[in-house]
């Protein structure tokens, strides 16, 4: 199973689905002692814990990870402080827009802060319960994107796509198109009878409820979603209507980057990287020089990019026409950890992953 780090991604889904029997917040109040609702513990070595995602804001750089860890740095990653978060579950994504922050993760949780991480409001929780009828109950949130302080999207396990028009006060499920052969032509992801498969529908390229790993908005407002088994979706009208794109690889993509003019980069399983210059109409495979799975990345000026992945792998190109060059990140102890995200900072790149925070200079 995909989602989140290829060595850690199976853990993200399996742990979420093994959550104790809690009712969704919309239907009942979970037990007060459940880790989903307990405030995170402040730990002196939090910056060395598993960290999944980070974002830069005018108030600093924020990172989230295991056991509800939330870190903030106001000096470009030189030092970190841990801020409390009202959950002890793994948080997998963080997004920012217009001074607001959102985090998402296990238990289907989405939290919002309007004071730079000082306090948080739980906007959504939907953990799995044995009697759950929804396909998405317990599905973790795997990525978030906000176009502004009101319009945002969340993606997650089992084809979960959510949309908000009020800053997250309400989240509305959105159905995505499935392969024509699996749906008879028009059945959306997540609807009734998705669990009934023919032999043909069990082919890898006919997955009806793919885990959705990443979502990105281009500067022109086109939205793209990447997932497992070659699933790729696009909306050109702000997320109202979606189409399934013809993607040239039937493996999982774990990340998306975007630049102006329709330039998009998709990356993931076994070192596969594909680039489009027409917002997903056509794709070209790029040579990465290996098969190590890529987990995260950051878009740089002029089409440049840094991609990060398993075994401390770094792939860097300074611009859109240069090839990727490999580098290796090692901790002071000589470890080569799984890396999940990166940001440029003065003197190099800030990296996070299974061993916490690191810095690499090219």
C-alpha cells in the first residue's frame, strides 16, 4: 500500500485504520482519553522525531510529524520550538494561506490556527469504527492545499477528496471519475458498489479508489491530484469538475510541484519522475539515474527543483533545462534517513524526515 513515506507510507494507512473505535465528531464525541484528542506532549528532542511536512510562512517555518509534533523556527531552521497541538496522532500535511495554518493527518483530522500556531481548532475528525459504512472512515489526510483563506482541498486514503469554501468550517466530499472499464463509464470514486470487482477490474490500472497522495495548484489555478497506480486527476475550474488524466506510469506518485505556464513535475515510486509543460495533457519521463523512491520536493525559481527520498537521496537541478544530479544526505551519525520534504534556506536546503531536521548544502 502507498501513502506516506514508501518505507513509512504503509504504516500511515495501517495505523490509521487500526485506530480504536471512535465515532466521527460529526456523530459523537470520542473518549476524552483517546490519543486523537489528547494534547501533544512537549519533548526536548522533538526536532529529531519523524517529521513529514513543512511550510514557510511570514511567521516562520512550521513542520509536523509523529504524535502530533508541531515545530516552529523563526531563524530559517537554525533552532526550533515545539508548539502544542490538540492531538497525539501522526500529522502528515501542513498548509498556509493569508496568515492561516491548517494541518491534517490520522483519524481524518484537520486542524486550523489563526494565530501562527499558538492555538488550534479541530475542524474535522473521522476515525474508523467497526460499524462504519463510509469507505473513507478512518482514512488519513495525506495532503492539503489552500488557494486562499477560504478555499481549500484535502486528499487522503481510498480516493478521499474534500473541499471547503469557508476556511474549513465545513468539508464536503467530492467524487472523482474512475476508469471507464471499472465503472461502466461514469461511476465516481467512493460511491456504492465500489467493493464489487470483476477479474478485469482488479488489474492495476483499474483501481477504483486509489489512495490520493498529493495535490497542487498551479499559479494559473489548475488543480492536479496524484495517487497510487497511476491515478492522476485535474480540475481547470477551481475544483468543481474533475477529469482523470492519462498518465504514462501505473505506479504510485507521491508528490507534485508546479510552476507558471503549466509546468508540472510528478515524482514517486522507484525514482520515477515525469514532467508536463501543458498542465498534464502530456508527460515526459526524466532520467533520475536510479530507482530509489522519491517522497517530497520543492519547486525552485526558473523550473529548478530539489527532490528528496529514501536512503538520504537528493536530486537537484538548478533550472528547467538542466538534468537532475544526485547527492546524498547523511546525519552526523552517518545515517542516510528517509527524507520527506525540503525548503531552501540560506546556505543550502532544510530537510526533514524519519530522523527529524537536517541541512544540506550543495
